[in-house]
């Protein structure tokens, strides 16, 4: 399945309480379970007024459906074309 990064603009995201983050997570899990298609929420990062989410789904349409049904913004959805990290520099040539 393709991997996508979703940018969600949420003013004050970095000030959400643990309880609010738990509620958002529970809602996301509920929507994923009800989609009726392969979909996986990998992780999310809260930074300033944004939440950056990494999801695996068959299409951008599935990502947007998850956002719509969950009541979450999905301001920018981008398919991941490559993953790199420190180990990439050590890859065999």
C-alpha cells in the first residue's frame, strides 16, 4: 500500500491535552475500523499548529474519506516517494 504524509492545520495543536489527543486517536481508530478497506494509521507528530500524520492507504481518496468521516482537516496529502535516514548513506553501491 502507498504511504502518505498528511498535514493537518489545527491552531493550538501543541497545546492539546493528553485527554484531547486520546479522544482524537480513538476517533481516528474508529473511522479506520469502519472504512471497510485496507488502511493503516502509522504515526502522527504534533508540532506547533500542525499535526503531521503518516498513513498507509490505497489512495488519496481513502485518506480524504478518513479525514471527512473523522472530522479532521487534511490540508495537504502527499504520497511518500522514498524513505531515507542515516542508514541510507551506508547502503551498498
